[in-house]
C-alpha cells in the first residue's frame, strides 16, 4: 500500500475528534451566531468552526498528513468544515471504506470567497486598476484646501479615504469629504474616532527663535540659500511655494524694501547676517539667506539700497515659541505628573549636578491607579523605553532603560504605552460621542479606536442605534486585551453590517511585544479570514516614501506582503501621491504570483538559462 494503513487510520481518528468538537462548539455558541446580521450567519458559523479547530494542536495533524505526502488543512481557514470533510473523504477512499455522511449545509471554498469579496466591496468600495487589494489613504488638511489633491489620489488608485477625528474640525472634515465626493460619489469615507488616547501632556513654551538653515553639501558648503518669506503677521506665502522660514515684520517698513535691496541684522549670537530681497509679491517679500542665522523677536532689521542704509530700522515682530523638547538618555529619570503641569527638560546647577529632573504630564491621570513598580513604560511608539521606579500620589518616577545613543527626544502629544499594566480605559469618550454624530451623517464607516472587549462594541452599537445610523464599523485592534478578546469582539460587531478589522501595528507591536507581534498579526489575519471579514494592513506602510520621497528596501517588502490583507492603509505625507502610485504597482504585480497565503506559479522566462 502506497500510504501506510496505520497512519491513515490514525489521521481518520484525529479528523473524527475534530468534527465532534466542531459539533460541540456549534451547540455551545449557536446563541451568538443567531444574533449576527443575516449576511454574516454562515460566516459566524465558519468562525465557530475555526475556533473549534484551533482549540487543539492542529499542527500535529498537519505533520501527519505532510509525512505521508497528503495535502494538509493549512489553507482551510476560509471554509473549515468543507476542507475537513474533503480531507476525510480522501482518507476514507484510501482506506477503501464508506465515505462520510454529510448532514446539513456548509460553505464551499468558492462560496466563502464570494462572501469575503462582497463584504470587502461593502466596506471599501469597488476595486480599481484590476487590483484585488484596496488602498485606503489618510487625508491631510491639504485635502480640504485643494480639490485637485483628491482628484489625483482617486486617479492613482485610492479606493477609500480615511479622515482622523483626532485632527482638524468638522469644517475641515466636511470640505475633505465634499472634494472627494465631487470627484467620485462612490468613494467610501471612513472616519477614525480618537478614543481615550494616553499621551504626554503640554510642554512649557521654548525659545522664541527661528533657525534659518541654507542647504549645504557634505563639506559644509552652501549649495542653495534658505528661502525666506518676509510679511506682516498672519500673511501666509502664496499657495504651492516652498519656504524655509517666515519672518513677521511691519507692513509699512516692508514698503522701504525693493528688489535688489538687502537687510542687515544681528542674530541671537550677535552674528552679523544678511537677507537679500529677491522678489515683491503682494504684501510680502521673498528673500534669501546664505548664512545660518537664529532670528529672535525684537531683532533689529536695517534695509540697505545700493550700499546706502535707509532711515527705517525695524524690529522683528513676535515670533511663536519653539516646542520644548526633553532629551533623555539611558539611566536618566523622568517624572510623569498626574496634574497637567507644563513639561520641561532637566535643569542643572552651576557645577553640572541635576537641580530638577525632567518632567511631563500625561493626558489620562486615571492610569496611576492601575500601574505597579517594575512595569515597563514606552514613549513615542517605543522609541524611548523605561520602567516604573516609584509610584507617588502626584507622579510616577520613570527610569529610562533604552533609547538612542545620542538621546531620545520626547515632545508633547506623544504616545504612552503600558503593555503589562491592567489599565481600565477603553470605549467611547465624550468627544467620540460628539464626533460620532458627524460621522454617522457624512461617513460610510466609523473606525473604532481602543476597542478592548465586546462591551466596548456594544456601547458603539447602542450609540449608532440612538443616532439611527446605518454605517460600517472598522475595529482597530491596538492592545493585547483586544487580541485575546477578538473572537467575542468580532461576533458582537457582526450584529452590524458591514464590519472590518484594522491591524493597528504601531500600538499593537508595543503592547504585545516586538518578538510576539509577527505571530499576533498572522493570527488576526487568520481570524478575519475565518469570519470572512476584510482586514486592513495599517501603520508605516511605505512611510519613508510618503514622508521623504524615497522608499526603504524593507518597506517595499512589507508593502508586497500587505496583499495578504483585503486593504492597505497609507498615512499622509508630502509625497503621498508617489506612495499611492508605488503601492498600486506593487500590489498588482504581487497578485500575479501570490494570492493571500497561496503561491501562484506563472511561467518563468528563464527556465532554460542553464
């Protein structure tokens, strides 16, 4: 016999045990399946089957099948019962015994794929450019001001637009949505609720100074002067013009300048500096500067025309203060304040000893009740790591354990993560409930941040019911707790239609640990496929390209692997158009050789090049 009979009988026994377990799970959780939206009934059943399958070590069965050269059930997620019964039919045929009797209906692979496809279209809209994977793009404020921006993104392949309620306001949101809908009424709009974000508080204002920096080569030689806009306070540069610095000055004094004149002043270091007036435009002047200069409020400006000084000397108007920055090094201490005390760097005595350690507040002081000494704490997407050294009534004392060698920069409004602390923060904030009124009226889908359990989902469903809103829900999975509760979260959310899942890889990686994140991301993809719910591959996709104009090799590979998901999200950046174009090309080309987990084998052109 080609296949060992004892091995086949052993596999057949394992399959029987799994099918019994599936039947038990069906009876146990049928009440949850009955509550989902009618379009999700079969999908919820398949999710229950998948959970039953994964309740034991399926990898052992996979190894047994692989050992004797039979296909394993590794690709069975989308239609669990169908794949198991197919495998059992094959085993019984090899054993020459009666084929299994199948009672009731179950999804075929083709039917399951159609359900997932329809659910994806309901959430993200129709596909573009013959591309199966959708592209979601986060909208910047520019999208409200420039209607052509939306047109460009849509032409390049954007399927749906994301608006973050944590930024801008209703006026800006409405303009963004209007510009997109005017171009493509069918483009889906998703809007993020801010959620209870744990972040650093405000900092003390820094120095009122503008640092002017011409472009230099590696030898320190100036290759391009800094471009300066001199204008009355509040007069912005013409649209589309790049500017290195904006200096607020007196309107009357500006009339003394003309093309070819120049301005002499001394900067904060008492260094003599010069602006060359190149062009007059409206109420402002374009000037260039070939030197590095630190311009402060009150700096005296003297206009020269053909080497002759004018009688008008004017001081620079009020300059907005720079944002204060705290530099932290390994071994430093940081005070995290409960009250909203303005943060500031450490101060030192004349002999160099610390007079006061650096301190900053946090936006959710209630977390002080839920932390313990020795627990890790992360700042700014994990760039700065520390542990809780002391817990005091008014503050936590943090010892910095890891950061950049040259020091980590901590600013206001940066994320704080406490992955091992049992925080009691989740669900909808008062701002979220207010924003939800706008979202329900103007958006197609609400992106639900910081969901941790099914009760959070229930709160959202209740709010939507009160608003009589019929919109989609995207669940942002950002914490270890959310991952562990994902099956119950999905089943509760599936009472609504449509539903999707966003893998918020930034917070999730920190919350679950760098070494665990890759596995957790894979498990989320599997659970979503089992429930036939579209998933979104989010956070830092082609980020270097979007922000700096050039991609890294690693992010190209990441973008290619993103076709595993139903949708890929791009964040905003000055080169976002290039990022959308690149992602569209990558996804379309990857779909020729990869379909989700399955590798496709088109003809190779160089098989005879031996």
